[in-house]
C-alpha cells in the first residue's frame, strides 16, 4: 500500500503500513507521554553503583533497608495519575 502524505510543503510516499505505524507511534509518544507527570518522576538524583548492577545500592527507611533492585520507583497513586494523563493526551491527539 502506498500512502502519499504532504508534510511541510513536500510530498512524502510511505510504502507500507509498518512505516506508517512506526511514524504514528513516535508522534503519539512524543505528544502523549512527554510533558506529562512522567517528567516529574524523572527529576531528581539517580544513584551511582560501583558494581554497575545496583546490587550495592540501598534505600534506608525508618522501617529498614530496601535493596535498589527491589525498590518500586513509582507509587500506585503516581501510576494512576500518569495513566490518566496519557489516556487524555492520546484522546486529544486522535481527535
């Protein structure tokens, strides 16, 4: 299937639906995931690891230590907020 698309005053031929799917996926990801709550989750300091596999990194809490590789990086509340934002952006992008 050949799809002709005009983009920024030039005609582009896309030869197959896989190419279309790849391009649409990248566009939707850019518009629907970036600039959401994920940016706030991405802020902060990332720990360093001498071993490279983070087996030497732990989080110390009042209730004990949590090895880095067992630590949840996102709470249920944060995941719910992120999912809602992405769904809303997806809907706006498709409409």
